[in-house]
């Protein structure tokens, strides 16, 4: 074909050679990715993504990082492909743990300390009351009583719980801002406590609810109906459980947002929970449960203190920034800038995210500060360094040009494959395809800087062509990257 980028095909000894029409290749729009014919078969609609979802009244610990950044990636990916995306943070703001916290605050809490350092004080109270409940039956009963008061909407209990929730959301929003993450909706288990009782009644009317020997309400999930596989949806005292509220939440979301698909992003320990959730929804006659998906991820090892205590995410982000500031101060190539701390913050966060995204989501991995913050190799620091070099170039626009030289063609051919990479990520929701593609581009850019220097080029056409190549590579880094020093997004689209 005359419009084919393949100029000639010839056969060799055991090989077939394709000669690329370089002039035609570079005349094409190298930013075609999202308009590729590959995406014509993808169904578009409304996607609801539930991610992050920490428990209120607790500091944001490092374990919530994966759900937050993976969910944000998936939301951005779906949006870039033309879907209407609803980003939901489903807070753990209900359940027996709030019975413990409410009862514990009455004994160990202090309103003055709550004002000074709210989440730290609530964390201390929670630790104290759990220790007390281990050997004190009266404390356990007090916790059950407080939670029952919450379920019955008693004003004093609800007022204290509401105070805990508002404090927590405000604190979490500071963390989300640092990560470049936002949500359309802050929901929570508490929104569905009454609806959960309605779900129990529906299960009963449909003949799906059974009563166990212990007096709990269960749903039989075994195909033979022999009660060998059951899911508990109601305690013996009549209070609901996490899965009951999840059932109510899913039904409510479908009615309210009319989603075409719903994606839950949590660690792999909850795989059975979501298997049961989807199974019960289908048994209740909700065929749309087939379009609900759980994206599980593995654990991060090495993110605890030497004494085994939980590491808080805010401390991890602060440490990443501090280490980057130190590394920047030791580097001879660091440029003087007005926003040194901001740059160190974003590079540090990039390093965290790239380390997380390079492998399969389901795999566990070991957190390693030294490897993560290396300036060379496949790291977020290397990515940011490459992007910074591109930003220093003067980017020009031109419609026709001719690029000679091997590295430019290799880079352009690689750019033309990114629709396939994007399609692969759209299919399995794995960021590794895009991140590793991006890192490969960075290595090509490093070669281009050596072999295709823009500054000092003697031929005007070659100089402009090389600038266009640099611009194209810069665009793709901004399209798929972690928070940049100029754009704080995982994926951004340019129209």
C-alpha cells in the first residue's frame, strides 16, 4: 500500500526483512494511541471504582498505599479510554471496632488530646481498649452495647462517632493531596446500616436466609445445599456484618449510579469475601453482579518497624522526601531551584509508585529504600530525571520532516506500539505493562540524547525532527506517568 509505513519486504536466509518508510512514519501523528482501532471493540460506559477505603479513627498506615495508588491508576486508565468514571472511597466507618473505640474513649479518651493530635490519640485509645478487652469481659460487653446504640441511632453514641469520622476524613484528605489522588464520593459502611437490615429481610423472603445452631443468620453457598459452605450475614444479637453492608452498598450503587461495571481494589486476603459477595448478589437475582470485579494485590514486606509496629503512610512519604533531598544535595548535577522540597516530594512519590507498579499486582514484594531511590536503572527517580531533561528542550511543532538515524526510528517504532500496551492494561488492569513500557522509553531517550543532540545540530530539518521526537517521548511520559514535577497525575490525557 502507498500509505503503509512498510516500504519494502524482502526474504533472507530464514528471515523476512521489513524496510520502514521513515518519511511516512514520522508524518503520522505519534500521539494516536487513544484513537487506535484496537479500542473500537472496548465497551465504554460508567465505571465505579472503589479504592483506598481505610478505617476511620485510625492513622493512614502504609498498607493502604497500594489500594490507593492502584485504584487511582485504574480510574485514570478507564477515564482515558472514554469511560465515565466514579471514584469512590468507601470508608470503614461502622462495625464492632467502633463499639470498642466508643467504649474505650469513655474510659481512656481525652477531648483536649483529641484536638491536639486527633488520629494519634484515637490510635492510642484503640490500642489500649483492645488490650483491656483481651482479659476484661465487661469491656467487651461495653463495646457490644455501644455498637448496638449506634445501630439504634442513639444521639450520644452517634455524635461521638460523627466527630471521629469528620476528624479522620479531614486528616486523610491531606495525604490524598500529597499523592495527587481525589475522590468523587466519600461513602462508607454507615451509609448502608439501615439498608443492610432490608437486605436481610429480602434474603429471608427469598428463602436464602438460614439460622445456624448459634443463632446467626447465614446464606448457604454450597451447590448441593448441605450447609457445608455458608456465609454469615447477621449476628445472633441482630446486628449486621461487613458483608451485609457490602451487599446493601452494591445494590444501592446500582440503583443510584447505573454503573456498567464496578471494580473493587483491595488486598488478596479479601478474595473470598468478594467471591461470596458476588455469589449472594447473583442468588438474589442481580445479574449485573457478573460485571463486578475484584482486583486483588499482594502485600508489601519490610514496611514495619524493627519492633514489628505498623508504619504510618505519612511517615513513609516524609522519609521519601527527606531521602530525596539528601540525594539531591549530594548530586553534582542538581540544579538550583525555588521549589526544592516540592521536587523532592514528587520524585520520592514517583519512586514509591514505580517500585509498586513494575511487577504483577498479586505478587508480594519487599520494600527497599536504597533500590527504590536509585538514580539509574528502572526507578521512578530515573523516570523523573528523564522527564526533567525533556522539559529543558525547546519543543517545536511541524507537520513534515525526515528523521535519519537508527535510534530515532527505534524510538518511533516503540511509540507506535503503545496502543497495544494500553490495550493490554485495559484488559487485565495491570499497570506493569504501561510502567515498563515507559521505562523502556526512558532508556531510548537516554540514547537519543547521546546520538541525536538537538543543540548544535547543523541541519535545520534534522534539528526540528529530533525536537519532534523528544516532544513525542515527553508526551508519552506525561500520558502514562506517576506524579510529575509539572503534572500531578498517574495518567493524564491531552486533547
